[in-house]
C-alpha cells in the first residue's frame, strides 16, 4: 500500500471510524455526510460544471469538506463515474449525465437495458474478455462500435506469424474506436491524477475519504450492467443454471478488482452498493439461491484481504437480517437506507457497524428542530453502545444546506460517549 | 385440457406448459375470451401472492411475459373485444428528471390486477404533460413515481402545476417511490403517499368508492 502523508486530525478521525467499525465506542459518534453532488450546489456551480470543470469541482468539494468538517467524505470522483468529456468521447449510452440527456442540475442516471442478450450466455461464459471487448463495449459506447470489427482476441495467439493481424486496427471504424478510447483515456488520466492529489491534500488537512473502490454483488453486476433487471429475473425461470454460472464467473473479477484498487489507494474501505437483493425484489429463497452466496463470498474475501466491505443496503433489508448474521463481527460497515434500524441493531448489533439513521427526506423537507430531535434520538438509541456511524439514508444531492449543517452539528453535540 | 390446468401452469411459472395448454384449449374450441378470462384469474392470484409476500418481482415479470405471449396467440381468434367495467382510472408517471420505472411498473401491475384502468405516461414526465393528460383522459387518481431525491422537487412542481391549471379538485394525487415518506407528502402537497404497490391500490380503491 502507498504511504500517505497524514495529520493528527486524520489519525483522530480514522480512529473514530475504525473504532465504530470494530463495534467499539469511539470518543464520539462519527459523522459521515454522503455529499455526492451536494458540493456543487453548496459552492454555486451546476452539476454539469461538476462533470466538466475539474478545478471548480474540486474547489467545491474542498470548501464543503472544510466548512462541514465531517469524519468521512465521499470522493469527488464518486458521483461522476468519469469526466463529462470522457463520457462524450466514448458516447456513453449506459448513462445520461447533466446536460446530456438530463438537465444541467440533474444527477447522472443509468439507462436500464439488455446489454447482453439472452442467447449470449455461452459466448460470455466461454470467453468473457473477448465478449466484453467485441460485443459489450461497442454496445454501451457508441464511439467504440468499431471494436465489433476486430477478429477474436485469441487469434493473436499466433506468435510472430500473427504480427500482420494488427493491420485490422487501421481500418477506419476500428481506428476511430481506438482514437475515441485514447481521447477518453487522456481525459480520465488527468482527472484521476487530480483526484489522487486531492485525496492527499485532504489527508494532510485531516480528512479521510470514504472509499477508493467499488465492488458489485455478482448478481447485480449481471443484472445492472449486462442483462437488465427484467432479463435476469426472467432468466431465473428460463435459464437459472446459466445465470448462476455467469454469477460465479464474475465473483473473482469483483474480488480482484476491489483488492487491486484498494492497494493502489491505500484506502481499505470498499463500497458495495446493493440493488436487487433488497426486500420485495425477490423471495428469500431466490435470495438464498441467486444473490447471497456470491455476495457473502465477496464480503468474506475482502475481509480476508484485510479490507473493510461497506455494503449499502439500499431499500429495506428487514427480511434478510438473518443472512447478514452469518458475517464475522466487527469487520463490515453496513450502510442502511429504509430498514428498521431498531430491528437491524437487535439482529446485527454484534455483527456489523451500522451507518445511517438520517432519512434524506428530513434533510430535504424537514425543519431544524425535527432534524436536531431525530439526530439526538438516533444517537441515544441506535448509537448508545458504539458501533454506529451517523449517516444519511441516501445521497445529499438535493439536501438543504442549512439542515445538513444542523445535522452535523447536532451529531457532534449529542454524540460524545 | 381444462382452465384449471392453465391457471396452475401460469401461477407456478411453468411458461412453456402454459403456452402449450393455451394452444390445446384453442384447438379444443375453447372461446378465446374465456382463455383470457382464465389468465386474468391467474394474474389476480399472482397479485394476491405479491400482496401477501409470497410472490415477488420475478413472478410479476414472468406473469407479464406469459400474459403477453398468450394474448398474442389468442387475439387473432377474437371477433369482438369484451367491454369490462373498470373500478376507476389512474394516470401514472415517473416525474420529470427521473427515468426509473420499476416501482411504477409494479404499481401498474397491481392496479390492473385489481380492476383499475391505468394510463402510463412513462418516465421523465413533465408537469405540463401531466396537466395536459389529466385534461384529456379525466382520471380519478394521479400517481407520481420517483426514485431519486430530486423527484421530491418535481413532484411538488407537478402538484403545483395541477393546482394552477385548476384541476386539483378533480383528481386525487398519490406519490410513491423508495425515498418517499410523510415528510415528502407534506412538502409536495399530494393527497397521500404509499410505501408499496398494495398501498397504492388501497388508496385508489378508497378514492374511487371501492372497499379498501
């Protein structure tokens, strides 16, 4: 892991967070406001500018962090996925981003679709890399359509005699795709380096970043990114074995990717946003068959690698708490949305750190008194024995600037142990 | 082959068998409309299972898939469409700025399974479109859906636009979507909020004079 220049403030906050994750009582309840795109509004720039103007976006984040003084912050790269110019160079069809398909002050939105057809399972299973390069990328990025013209990647397995095959890369559609890739790469590299510098600077100023890597539950990777929700749910009936094979196939990819990113950044926390596993999406029996085994394996592998998995249990997980009890104690930071936190505390209080407690609706449509009272109530109940991080149920994009301030201050005021 | 066999295959998600039985029923000379009635019964059973937590989204999606295929198979044999009495009319849409449709689809499935006529405006629906469509289709209930927190603002704008167009007294407005709760209802000025599709059905029933 890289060594980072840190400060006393950083050590204090990191200890506070780590104590909570290890189910201990820190000096006080840590506060983790899920800023996401909030800094843009706070600093008076549009979301579109956040996607396109690196300097102003980083300044907005710095101002937000320094003014709100949180124990963890979300990195500026998180709500962007890639710079607007990179999305444009690739002609990204899987999202609409501010100013491109959604208004200049709307967060980016995923375009749900069947990016892998039902009859492509075998192709995907036999050679996922080849399928990804020649089928998937041309579908999700308009500018990479040319990659569908290249021969199977394994045809390069021809020794010196294969040297001439690369000629295909110069035919116009392929060359255009490579140019687009190069353009997106240049932009992304510049932004990524600036993000890394930003994180170093924040470390020096005393503020730890939330996470440096994202992993997906294997079912979600297939469902979100490849087959679509509809597709996977139909596959659960029409071709359950193929679906399970694909899920097993992507598990090591998720584990390896997350560990690699964590090693590069030195940040141990891995964000795992969960989608289709929530209550109501599928039955417990389906969850047990299709969702949980590989999610559990992912979480355990990350723990084995010395990392801290941070699953975001979006929606409700009240029906799934028994499964979560199978996880080892003090190793996971569970971020909760609409689950009943009292039930969660009872079932998982000895298992994982609970992050959450503040409904985003209250930070958007509540009053300062309501926010203060609710903050205090959560700290005195869910937070009373430690193992708790005060956070919001979702991103703060649309939250009221003043109510967020009241919330952060109330946490510090009532949160001392 | 009997209608009961079709209901069993349909509700147990045995897709291929349900289609095979449909073909056999048609060959036996069963009235096409009767086959569709049978499927509707099956949909109602699946709706009830969804309501009591024994069926979930995969089953709703499969039910929709089977219903679509059976309708396509049967429709050419129908001479006259049946006119059925609906409980009420609901205008549904995901509000401006939000393109999520899963929650809205589930609500529509449950409303239709419970005898409501639903007009689906799709996603990212502007306040102006809602106002225009209320004038055109005269619904009893307007359902606003949204998953993103930005939807709180556009739900409010939509309710405001309905009021400004002088249509607020003609319709009941319900809102729903993962982050919606009573705080959001108060903020938007909607008549009610629902945490799930069953609550949406209960509200629609209550407002159209049915039993909830």
